[in-house]
C-alpha cells in the first residue's frame, strides 16, 4: 500500500520538476532569428522560378501577344523588386519578434512593433500557453509546441488553419 503511494508521489514530483526545469530554461528574452513555413517557403521559391523564366520561351512578338510587352527584362525587374520587398518585410517582421518570459508567470511579446503582456505556462505535452491579461471572458489563448529549448535556442511550432510554422529564437544572455 505504502509503496504504491510512494511511487505515485515520486512520479508526481518528477513531473513537477521536469515542468519547472522547462520553465526555468525559458526565462529571459528570446529574439526570433528564423521562420520556417513550408507553404510560404514554397510560394517564394515558385515565385522566383516564375520571375526567372517569364517570357524566356517566346520571342518579342510572342511575348507581345501574351503579355502585351516586348521588353521582358523590365517586367522581370519590376516583379523581382516586389518579390524581394515581400521577402524583406516578412524577414523584418520575424527579426523584430521578441518573447520575454518572467518567473512570475507573465510574459511580454513584441510582434509587428506591438507589445502585449500575457500570462504564460507550459504543460506536460511540451506546450507553451499564452493567455491575454485583463481580457475577461474574451481572453485570447495561443498555444505553441516547444520543439526544443536549451540555454541558447528556443524553437516553437504553431499551427494556423492547417498550416504550421516553426520559429527559432536566440536567447539574449546579457
């Protein structure tokens, strides 16, 4: 009887200590450095291939019939500028994302130049849960999967409408 009780207590303390260890690793400031999204990455790759090959299969007359212009270099240059601008904006948004986790269970999340304060906790499934503070019954709750966390790197995966992204953060050890 007592041995079952002791085993139960040991398991509970092990679960609590693992959860506490995970939370301790996450404390501090984390700056996003990379975003992986297969759908978005594929879009940019396909767009680049389209730009690189646009009009190459036709002569000037054929391009005029299809695209209404003969100077495809100008069209490709314009499209390339738009493509590069979109990629730069996405990259800039990632690099300006900062997660700060505090011991008291509060977090500051900076995304798109906007600072939000929320409550944070981890669960037993390597989940990170962020909940808005002072939103009442309409509080927004976000869930991330902790792919990896160590003293230097944090990887979070999140899902949105069937799509998933993984964000890599570097720890601000200052």
